[in-house]
C-alpha cells in the first residue's frame, strides 16, 4: 500500500480526546422573517411586500411585463413584445411627485395635492393613484420623437388600457383625456367620461382621411354598468388595416365602431394623426383610483385581466452553508398564506402543512443538497411538505425553492413569510472499536471493528515511537497518518525492533468531488514493540 498525499481536515479538541467532541442537537437556518430575504438568489414573477405581515413577505408580482394579446376578441393569447410598450405608468412610487413613465418617452407631472394608495388597495404593483380633488389631475406629455403620440405622428395601430376603481362614478366625471391641436388648428380630443354608470368615449378631430382634407368623429359607450368601489379593466384598441375601434371592459367587447368613410368595414380608413402641443390628462374630474396606465403601439387582443399571471412565479435560494458535509436536513418549517383584495381583503395565515387553499392558491416547495456549492445544477430537486420529516437531504450545502400559483380566478396570491431549515450538524465518523496491536519482526499488525458511522469512507492509521506525537516516519507504507482505505486490518512494516510504538485509528469521510477528507475521532491508543523472533 502506498501512502497517499491527501489534504486532511482533522477534527478534534486534542490528540487524546476519546469522547464525542461534536455538537449535538438540531440547529436552524432562517430565510425571511426577521432574517430578511437576502438569501433568495433568483426571483421570477415574485415581489416583496411589507403590508401583509409584520415581516416582509414574498408574493406574486401583479405587474408582469406586457399582457396577454390576441388577434381578435376570441383569438389565441400570446405575450406582447416589449417594443410594443409605448407608455407605462405604474403609480408604484411612494410619493406622487415621483410618478414617472417607464419607457422614457413621456414626462409625468403630478401636483402636490395628488394622493396615492398602497399595495393593499392597488390593482397591480405597490401602489395606485387616488383622485378626489376636482382641481387635481396628472399631466403626461410626449418628450421623445419615438413616442406614439409625438406631434404629427401617423399613429397606426394603438391600444390604451388602465384599471379603474370609481367611488361613485357620477355623470360627467372625466377619467381620461388627450388634448392637442391638429394641423388645421382645430382642437383634437380623445375623452373618456362617466355617463349613466358607464364610460363614454369620444374621438374628435383625431382620425384623418388619407388626403388630409377631412376628419371623422366617433362616439360610443359601454353596455355593462361600471360597479362603484370595484376594480374594472378598460381597453381601447384600433386596427389601422380595417379602421375598427373597439372598447373592451374586463376582457369583454362592449362597443365597436369604424373610423372609415362609411362608418362601416371595407371602406377608406381614416388614420390617427397626433396633434401639436398635446397632453394626456388623467383623473381630471374623477373621484376614485386609477392604476396601471399603458399605451401600446399594436392592436392588442383581449387583455388578460386577472391580477396575477396563471404561470405563477418561482424563487430559488443561494447555496446555504450548513458547516459540514455530513450535515443532514431533518425538516423545513414554512409560514405563509394567501392574500388578495378584490371585493374583500383576504389574508389567511398558515404554518406548515400543504400550502394549497380552497380557491386553488398554492405554493410548492423543493430542496436539494450538495457538498460543492457550484455543483447544484447536476442535483435533482426533491419536493417536501413543510413541517414533515425529510430524508435523503445530506451535505454541507442546501438550496431551497418554491413555486407560487395564484387562485383559479387570478385574484389571490400565495405569500411566503419565512423558511426555517432544521438540520443536524455534520459529525465526522465515530472511531473504530476494539483496536488491537500484535507485534512481529519489524512490524505490527493492527485490527479493529468498523466504525458504527455509516458515512465512513475509510480509515487513517497514526503511529509514532514518541507518545503524544503520532506522526512517525519509519513505516514502509509511509509517514503517519497512513490511508488504509476501508480495510479493518493492516500490517505496518519497516518499524524498528525493540522500540515501543503507539497507534491510533481514525475513520474518515471523503468530500464529494475532491481528495479532501473529513477525519473523525481517534480510537483508543494501543501499543506494540516489534521484536526479532
């Protein structure tokens, strides 16, 4: 046998400690709660909220990029491409004075008396704008030639959408306007007002004939009444090929009109041309909440109006160090619940168990382990039920993940408050038992009973002619310690006759994917003196 050059981690208090030297009992590592969520490495479709529980929680984001689109009212859904987004105001900023338009194509001005509501009342994201003062409204003006409503632009296809939560919806309330001057210095206007609990739309001097000599005005309203103190989604879309202008409420078609010479399909289409010095006015004389105001440069199909995306979201933690390769996860505790606010505020808390609720809101949890923090991609995820015993998750590093799924109607999100990983700290192998030494001519034969630790990968034999040192160099097999593998006996040759030698045996565990060894406790010391027979 040859002595191997191996990096050995010897874990002991002193060379002569024979009792157990390792910490016993379970330990925990916490993610979330008072420990915050810094250990979460990746988040997809997940945001952090501070108004659900005392500690920040993770839940589904309600402001996913784009929205579902189709070629018609009953078309097949597909996600709108990012370049289609022309204007987006989320109203998520903490102060109304900080409201901004995310594409950079428009400038937003909100006066000091504009108010804001937080996530608990918002339709999407972290906040929404509250209008209540008749003199308070938000002004949005194009500041880039790339803006769809930049002065003189031939607009083509477009879609305008927003969420509305009216307090009473009294007749004459102006929710949304576009005001400018067309090339003939006539006032150009798009206006959305309240009339008999419905939204009334008018387009004045906005659609222009191909030769530019005439314009066409369109007016229409929705069929279904808008319910006060309830969120509703509103979408106006224009198809420049057919001239169809359509109004949808909560994804349902409410009105269709045609910007054509005959006001019907298959005639000359009048094209939208943006006027000069134009501005959007939001909430000009409206009492209620508005959220997620967007304009797209496409004829968007039926909008996906549910608050949370059906695909849900996912988190994955970083590699969490448990200290030793022999650490074992025994269970993972989770606290969380579900939260929503359509119609009535929902906040149901749960600790452990199966996180599936009556409305199909659900979270699913996974864990995996490795001795190498860089090798997780080759490790399979193992699902677990929070609070229940876990088996087979063993190693120095663990990683946890969770899938979040909304309710069947997309209005309620699960939330995650805290994850507590409960584990037994790793303990290197226990020492082999009943070590005996039989002297021979220039040799000593050692025997022992195996270590009771199932993690044992092999044994190291320490020897020396000086008590207390155990790092001799006489043996043919090499300097102490000698790696003898998984054998339970070995003959140490090349020793000096007449000299008393001291021996101890140590079990070890090999670190996955490396030559590093984790050595355990020393066995009881045995002695033998080689003699010539």
